[in-house]
C-alpha cells in the first residue's frame, strides 16, 4: 500500500532512506547528520563539476536527494577552483562545522560509497574523470577498479 498516495514519492522516500541508512552505518545513528553529510558532499561535488555534467549527475539521484543536491545551486560559479584533496576536504569540513563531530574524510568516504553502490558505473566514471587528479584520490574504490 502506498504511504503517500503517489508511487514516485514512495520510491524516492524509500531510496533516500536506504542512502541515509548506509551513511549512518559509517558515521553513526543520526539521520539528520546523515542528511547533512549527504547534501554537503553532493553539493561540493556539484560545484566542482562542469555545469552540464552536474546536471546529468543530478538527474541520476533519487528525487528527494536531487532537491538537496540543487539547494543553493549557482551555475555561474561552476566549476569551483579547488584542485587539491585538502581544499575539497576543508570545504566539506567548513560546511559540517555546525554539525556533530564528523570528519570530512569520513563524510566523503560514506557518500562516495553510496554513490558507487547506487549510481551507474558510467555516470560515476564521468564524475570521477572530471575531477582534478588530487580530488579523484578521495574516490579510492573507483580508482582501484579503473586499473
């Protein structure tokens, strides 16, 4: 039986809960923090990608997650100029500063694993290749599968 009365809403709620549950397995049982981690990392990835690729990437996200991905979207500032792993990590840390302590590296790892499990390998590959080499190193599982 439908919870919301619309299958598209039920599906996005289910998918979003699965993604958040997987993130919580890595960062702890706090659904609000899991949402903050997911949207913070997705928005940082979005802002580092060329606009067209960001749009294609966003289209593969569950509808509800897509809303978080596009929150605060300003295509005129894309792609950002972060080139190093440290710059990317510092950006994530700054945006998580108001949340319970979760390290930027842990946040990035949790979200990258969810993306690897739920998005098509082709889309993940396009995002991976569009990132500067040093930022790509934050995606170790994909890097290993490329060799």
